[in-house]
């Protein structure tokens, strides 16, 4: 279960992605990962989830981020894919 604080952070980050980043990043960084720090609005790209998280942590070590995979409904897919 997600805490109310985490849920609010996720909502703010997803709103920033949808309103400010989605179109731009899907045109230039499709399939990359983006860590969004919703309080500052800053975002950090990486080819892997770990790279995006590390880039965000380097700038904001005490803040939480939400990570999105550019062009995907989720950062990580678990399970089989339909072919």
C-alpha cells in the first residue's frame, strides 16, 4: 500500500511528466528512464532506472523522486508479454 505522502509525490511527478515532459522526451529519449523531483520540477535521464535514480540522488540526496520509463505506462514490466 502506498502512503498518502508517496501518493501525493507520485501524482505531482506524473502531472509534471504529462504536462511538461512527455511530448519532448518521447520524441528524443524514448525507452529511457526519467527521475522527476516534483518539488523543484527537475528531471534526470538515464538509460537504466539505476542511472536515472543515481543522477537525481547526486543533485538532491535528501529528496524523493518518481521514475518513469519514457513512452511506457510503467517504469518496470513484470511478467510475460503478449506476442
